[in-house]
């Protein structure tokens, strides 16, 4: 069968044919390699946007706005991307906006030239905020299509294992490139031409993004048509407040609490602890390394026990991280302790939240639910980043370091969100094993520790 879409003819093959089954299996592997190259590009661009911003004159408030606006425009991009799926194929959307993602870094590189020439220095941080927000917007436009696309390739019974494998490989590639980039920038940090080195790193990022674009062109895309009848408004989504709606609201408040502090760990390392780029890179990487080590365990956990327990673990891991920053100054300890708690939270939340969406909504509504969920999360990211940045820049605390005071507030907010919202969540998967022992009793929080330890030892040694 032949159909037209977006002005092009496409051959539609029955989804249960041997060809489609073989093509899906091959596409899953190709999506892993494509994601690895894409992550390598991100590791050499987005991962260094904060130190680059500081290098062209940005302060804490600018950093807050950088995170805030990028968090706000992402869900707007998601909404536009889900709308485009009514007219264009998922592959067309992915390829088109990946190209835009690559080339937006060219004007960002130009900013370093302007700074070196002392041209418009005062407005350069604001120009970076606008351009980086555009990069986030372009990335977000393709996300609903990509999310839907991968969801059609991976069966529900293997999602935890597949995404754990994909995230692990992609993550290690990102870590390696981030480390290489950090070492290069550390070597040239004190040099007058350090902005030129930033430009070279960003150019490599552009080339890698183009390579990932070439790869995705050769990934099989199953036939999918987004029906207009599946449309529902954002307000009806809010008013319904079903089980998925509760998860979405939890995610929004969770991201708000996270972003009050998270963008400013980098600022604290650079401004207060005076870390060089080497130690900044090492501490920044530590949570990612723990995340990668724990992701396979989280994937196995998800397939067996479902996703609500993972969200439980994430919600109670993240509040510990900013508290540890209050007492630790040594970079090695910062790598081992806050890096570990953040890694646990990221591994649990990354697998748990992704699979929770896949398991909760139908194929037709998946992209729009993904977009609406990200819209609320984006509002949380925007408000949390703004609040944290403004407090660090303008709040004067006499009894302790202002940045550390903000970390205390962030920890309290994270605990509050976990306490209020996690008990409301329900497991969307029908067939999961009952998880015994891992629970929270307000009056007797330690009574199940022994059974938890016994269960965990058994779990990690099972084949």
C-alpha cells in the first residue's frame, strides 16, 4: 500500500510481517549508535555552556535565566512537534530539527569572537540565553516524534532492559567526550585564546550532530499516522487529573525543586570553591558515572517490579544531594557522595519516568501526553531556576554562604515534594512482581531496613 505524507510517497507494510519485525530489531540497534553520536555532540556543547557563559561575562542571575528559559521553551517545542506529527512523518521531523540543532551553534561561536574584540560585551550573555534557548527549542520539537518512534520499536516487556542498555552506552560516550573536552579546556583555561578553544570544541560538536543526522536517515520508521480525533486540549488534560495526571503534576513540582539548586552546583564550584576546569569536569561527571553504573540495575528493576518503586527511590535520593554540598569542599568527596546520590536518583528517575509514560498512555495519545507533561515540567524548571538564580544573586544571608542557603531551601523543597506526591502515584503496569520490604513508614521509617538489605542482595545476584 502506498500513501502520501508531507508531499512524499511512502510504502506501508503490515506491522506484523517478517520484514517489519526484522527492520524493527535492526532499527533498535541503530537508534543506540545514533544516540551515542548525538550524546557525544551534546557532551561537547551543552555540557560546557555554563563555563562558556562565565567566560563571556555571565553572572549567577544570567546562569539562572539560561536554565530557566531553556526549560520553558522546551515544552513549547514539544507542543509544536506533536502538532507537526499530524502533517509530517516522525523521521522528517527528527531530521529537519536535528539540522537546526547543529547550526545554531555557529552564531554561539560568533559570540566568542565578539567578546575577544570587546564588542557588545554587556549584551553577550543575553544573546547566549536566546541562542541556547533556540537550540533547546529545536531539540524539543523533534522529541515527541522520537519518543513515539522509539516506543513503536520497543515492546513493553523489554523497555527497561533496552533503555538501560541504550542509556548506558550513550552515557559512557558522553562521559568520555565530556572528559576529553574538560581536559582540553583545563589546559587552555588561563590562555588568552581559551575562547578559540571553546569555538573549536563547539565546531566538533556540530560535525558530530551532522553525523547523527546521517545515521537517523537510515533507521526504519514503522507506519504511524496521528489521528486528529486523538487530540485533547491542555486544559482537559489538567482537569482530568487521573493517575497519569498525578504523575505529571508530581514531575512538575519535582523539577521545580530540583532546579532551585541543580544549575548552581557549577556556579558554586567555579565561584566559591574556585575549582579549575579539570576538577569542575571531574565532579560534574561523577553523578553521570554512578548513573551509568546503576542504570542496568534500574532497567532490570523496572521490567520486574514496575516503575513506581523507581520513582520512590528517585524522590528520596535527590533531597540528600544538596545537603551533602553543605559540608563537603574536597572535590574527591564531592565526586563520591553527592555524585552517588545524584546518580541513584537519575538512574531511577530516568528509567522510571520514561517507562511510566509508555505504560500509562495509548500509542495515539503518547506524543501529546509527553508534550503536556513536559510543558508542566518546563514551567517547574523555569520557576525553579529563576528562584534559585535570583536568590543567589540578590539575597544576602549573614549567617552562612548564600549559595549554600539556597541548597538548604532546595533540599527542603525536594523532601516536601517526595512526601506529598509519591504516595499518590499508582503503578500503571498490570503485570509486575510485588516488591516487599522497600517501603516508607512515617512513624517507623527504619523497621524494614533489614528486609530491604536482604532483598537487595538477592536481587543483584539473580541472573
